[in-house]
């Protein structure tokens, strides 16, 4: 009996057990679909990256002797949506069963579950064989507690997988070296140039244009900078461990104009498409650390391990624990619009112009740029978190809903009321100045709260605290800020609120 096996665009795992041996009775199905390009407006490089990697993956399977049916976005017989596609190919192949890898997005999981329930052939979902954890492991670990502390989950994961332990205790004497991962980068040492490849996706870009696919951002199709194959992904992993890991931890929160990648790995796209596994990524970093003990300090490697073993798995567990209600959370009742400059980068605020301009140019920004620049400003404006979700999901090459949504709704916008994060991640200009060089070339004064040249972050910050006092003042981690707020003289607070009102009423004027 012939079997049809579906592979989605973020399931490019050549190490999966499905591919150990070619079977002439198995056909693999892959398709580029308007269903996926159109549910939000994606960055051009994101669409190029996913379709380019999918095409390379299909070719790799065929070279290994597997039979692949691949539909391009421009194929006239492409129905452009998954249920019709499955009906069409099951009939064309004469397949008697359908198998698919567990999807990582809730909407696709439900779509395939509904299809399987009504299908005329047996359907079976199998593991993607990618993550450290199952979908439900985090929910089982926390067992009904009101708050899900990532640090507790991370320590459990370290112990379960025997990572950075000595006699059952954390190597280096502490679990978390985050306090050592907050250095401002002042230009020295210079980061090495980013590893990129000579690969031309111009024909694919032309196909997208001819198909009428709406995208945002800029393209680098003639010299596409992201890995499209497992071999390139492994090369990027080796480059990170060799050239960047020795200083990654120190500067992982730092921001700087003109140096978008700094010492970051750029591995998230390879990880989220499953060209790399989290386990092999962590093991490679640990191997580099063991081999070069005088060069790579534990604070560098622990910061990287925490992002993958801890944060990434934590986000996935939270997503499956809380969906589908999570994507509608808006506990702070914010309903404002997202400024137009999020789509253009046209603002005099240097931090936002730099972070957004970089995102539009490269489909990339690191976690602090996303959290403390673009996310911070959107929250201080009281932006509707649904609009923030759409922007983050579209603009970044690594954005898939399972990882984007909890980071945005929970970490960035505090829309879940503190289920995921213990406090809102907001700040005045002081933090931005501390961690970057943005303020040095800005039209606004990072020290001033009011006046035409005062940084908009400052008035917005104190105004936000006052506006959300009922929801936030009882939070123990916000106590110090509310004590400082209460010390601001009444006339100065009035001026702050007036300045914040000007910014909120027309943020694009700033």
C-alpha cells in the first residue's frame, strides 16, 4: 500500500528516521502555498529563505533515492491550500495512507487533525524528532502552578540532560551567569565578518513577484545570506563555536549601530526549520568550551545553552500549554495602533530607526533589540498586541508562531498579565543608553523627560507606569519603580503626561 508523507516548510530534518532508507512505496509531498505566504505579510527574505531551503531539501531527498512530489508557488496545478492539496495528491498517487510530522503551529495542527478525522484514508501523526521535550512536558513539570518560571524549568532540563553539571551541581557554582552577560560593546574587540554564502535566489524572487506575493522589507536575492541546506547550517554552527562563542555571553545584550550581528550565532533560522537540531547545537558549543577552557569561559557557553535548552524549549511548552486562548490575551487592555515607521524605519529616534531599519534590511534583530527597543516602545504606546504579533511574525526570518507568540504576548507585551514573565520588560532611555551607542547620535536627549528634545521613551515610561498602576503596582518587582514614580513632583508629572500624550497621539511625528 502506497503511503503519502507530508513535509511542511519548517520540517527540513534530514536526520529524521523517515529518511534512513528509501522506499518506492512512499512519496514525500512538499508545497509552496499562498496559504502560508498570505496569512500575514512576510519579509521577502523570509519567503525566499523558506522556499529556497524547501527546494534544496527536496533535492537532497531525491539524491538519496526518495520519491518527492514538489509543488512550486507558480505551478498551475497547485491548489495553494493544504486540505485541497492533500486530496489532490492522495488521489493522484493512489495512496492508501497519509503520514505527517507533528506541526509546530497550532493552526496547522488543527487543520491536519480536522483533515485526518474526515479523511477517506488512515492518517497518522509522528514525532518531528527535533526538540528536547514533548509538547506537554512543560505543562506536566509545572502541574497547575499559577506562574511558570523559566529558571525552574531550565534547571530541570540541565539536570535531566546532564548539561554543565559537576556531581549533580551546576558547573561554575551557579546555574545562571546572566549577570555577566550584560556588557556594553564599545567597538573593541571587533566582531569577525558574518559568514555568508554565494547563492543567487533571483529566479525565485521573480517567481514570487510574478505570483503576486506581497512581502515587506528588502531582498538580498543575488547573494542570499542565510543557510539553505544542512551543510551550510553546520558550517554556520562551526563558525559560531570557533569565532563568536568566546565573546557571545559578554555581549549578547549589547546593541550597536552598524554592527547588526555582533557575536550572535544567526542559527535561529536553521534551528526553526530543523536543518539543525537543538541537541547537536548545544553539544557543539559544549565541545568547543571543553576543548578551549582558557579561551571560552563558562559564562559564554552557559548564556548560549540557556537560550536553546532553556528559553527555546520553554517557549514551545508555554505555547502548547496555553493555546488557543493565548493568542487572544490582552490583560493590560491595550488597543493602540502600531506606528507607520515600524514598516519604514523613518523616525528620528535613533534606537528605533536602527533596530527597525536593520530588521527591514536583514530580516534580523537580536533578542534585546526585539524586546527592549521595538517591543518596549510598542508596549509603552499601549499598542494592540495583535498588531505587534503580526509585525514580529512577518518581519523576522526565524519567526514561526510557536516561538514568536509567547515571546511577543508574554515577554514583550506582558499581555498575559505575568503568566510567562515576572514583570513587564519596559524601560526609559537610561537602559538603552547603558546597552548601546544609539543615544550618542540621536536627535533626542536621553537624560530629559520633557521638552521638545526629550527622549520620547522617558515620558512614555513614567506615563505608562501611572496609567497601569492598578495592574502593576502590586507586582513586587515593580515596587522600586513605583516608589520613584511617587517622588516625581506633581507639576513635573503633569508635564511628563502631556509630553507622553503628544507622542502617543502622533508617534510618527517623532
